[in-house]
């Protein structure tokens, strides 16, 4: 790996705040981000990236590049939970296997946001339609996880599929990113310019504070996850890398631009720790959140934003 690219990524201020959060947990600091503040920042980040994506989509219009990128996103949202489920079913019961599969088929909005900052720092362009790709990948993975659970499970939750679908589509993170994207798409340029200082200028500062808290949470979750052993830790790193590399090869054949290729790679490599747990609480009450949430937040998320991003970018440049 290019050491300079890796060092530049890790020494990015936003990533340094993430590491500070990990350190705070390790040294048992009493540092704490109030829940209401964290909730606001989370909503703000999703709103800002959704709105900016809608504006980019409005200016760029609908084209073949967008359709190819969105198609790849949808295919992976369906493919990943299926193949991972059958791997996981050899080790876990059906509910846990389906919950983990849905987690890795879905996406992490914060990982996506961090990736856009990585590209901005490199001055690499990307399409606003990629925000739509992220939004489109949330719900299908959850629904496929539920279908697999119903198909192969015995005595699984009888919660209606309609309720699960509603839960996945109206989950706060999915709703705000999709709604902001649509508003950005229909808002006129003059009106959008009026809120630009809020959607752009302060974005990095809020992301830094949010990643500070994510670092603290990730360190705590990883400590609780260690009882599951090395095999699941390897799964949480190896499977995302396989997904990313596969997507990089496919997008190279399709002629998709490098900025979009990186965002597709990071979406296929990321794992949900917000939307999926909310849906699986209803669909798979017997599945252990202490397994699939720490896998996504304590291992996959830190790996992707520190080592994954520069690794995937180098692969894109060589493939």
C-alpha cells in the first residue's frame, strides 16, 4: 500500500478525532457527547449529504453513468446478504445469520460521508447520484434478510412483512437522507445557495465531533464482542474487502468514473449499525445485537475509514 496515501488518510483531522474517541475509551476518560447533541449531528450530516447530492443530481441530470452506478448498487444490495447468509448459516442459527447478512448487505451512511471527504481532499469528483445509491441499498438488504429468515427458519418471528418493510423505509436515517435528496433535487439554485454555509462550510467540523463519539462507541462495542472469537473478527474485515474488490472489477468493465467507483466500493464494503438493528429488533428478536452491531461498528467501520479507503483507491487506480 502507498504509505503516503495511508498516512494522509489517517492524519486527516476527522480521522484523528475518531482515534481520539478510541483513546478516550481506552484510558477510561469521562468524556461524553450528550445524546441529544449526537442525534442532532447525525441528522445534520445525513441532511447535508442528501441535500448536496440532490443538487448535484439536479445539475448533472439523468444519464447512462448514473443508471450504471445505481444498478451496481442495487445488485450488490441483493447479492451480499444472500451469499453471506449461506456462509454464516454454517456457524449460527438462522436468525443470527440473517441479521448479520442484512447488516453487511446494507450500508453505513457515516462511512459514505467519510469517503466523500476522502475524495474531496484528493480533489476527485463524484456524482450526486451516489447519494441515491446509498439510499437505495438500505431497504433491500433488510427485506432479503427477512425473506431468508422466513424461508429457512423454524419458529421465526411472525411480524408481518408489511411492518418490516415500513420499518426499513421509514427508519430515521433512511427517511432523512432520501427526503433531503428529493428536496435538493427540486430546490432552485438561488434558494440552495442561501443555505450553503450550513450544508457545506461547517460540515467537516460536525463530522469530526460525530467521529469522536463513533470512536468511543466503537471501542466499547469491540470490547464486548471479543467473546465471539477471531473468526467473526476476520469475517468483519475479509467479507467487506471481497465485496469492495469485486465491485471495483465490475465498475472497471462498466467504465464508471473513479470517484463513483470508490463510493460504490465503500458502500458494498460497509455495514449498517443504525437501520438494520432497528429493523431486526422487530424481525429477528432472537438474534443477538451484541454480535452484529459490534461487528459493523467495532470492526468494519474503523477498518474501512482508516485502511480500507486508501486500499480501495489504490486498487481503483491499478484496475
